[in-house]
């Protein structure tokens, strides 16, 4: 029975890993549609309610969209692995200079000052540093919010 449970757990983890790294595709509809698809797939796989708000955005360059999508994927992967949440949300907003992605969950939270390497946040920070972006983490007993901010970039 223990062996069977371990096998099921390993299979679920493998499926989650494959799903998290599978391409979502920015080719059609841009970042808003890609995040809608990501949120819908995550909801199907986890049973969590996922709200996506990414409408009315200005045209973003492809590199900016790719960084936003990868950060959303990593953020949701963290929700799946660590949060024990009932719901999550992805929100993208832009002003003249910057675009912001917020990944929020209503899970158990954690102390951002004691994050282990396995949370993927250091990789997210490194990816953002390459494009002059930044990551803010707020977490407590009512959930966690990751806020990704990067220069808007110009549509090519």
C-alpha cells in the first residue's frame, strides 16, 4: 500500500512538472489569452478556483510577454506545491512605464525571509534582473502575493 501511494505521488508530481513546463503559446491573442489558458489548465489540474484579469493592456513586446508568462507559471507552481490554497488569481496591469503581474493565493503563507531554494523565487528574481524587473513577496496567514514588475518595453 505504501509503495502504491508513493508511485501515485510520484506520477502526480511528474504530471505537474510536465504541465508547468509545457508551452502555453503566445502566438495567438498575446499575454491575456495565454494567462487565461494557463489559469484554466491550472484550475482543471488542481481543482482550485483561478481568476485571471489581464484585459485592456497595451501592446507589449514578446520578450516582456514571455517573462510575464514564465513568472505566472512559476508563481502557480509555487501555489500548487506549497500554499494549500483554495483559490488563486493572476492580474496584469500596465501604465506608461511598467507592467505588473500579481500572483495571489489564499493559502497558508510563509516567511519570505526564510525561503528555501526550492521555491523558485530566486530563479524568478534572476530572470527579472535580466530585464530590469523586480519581484516583491508579501505573505501571511491569509495567503501570498507575488508582484512582478518590469519595464513595459516597446511593441516591435
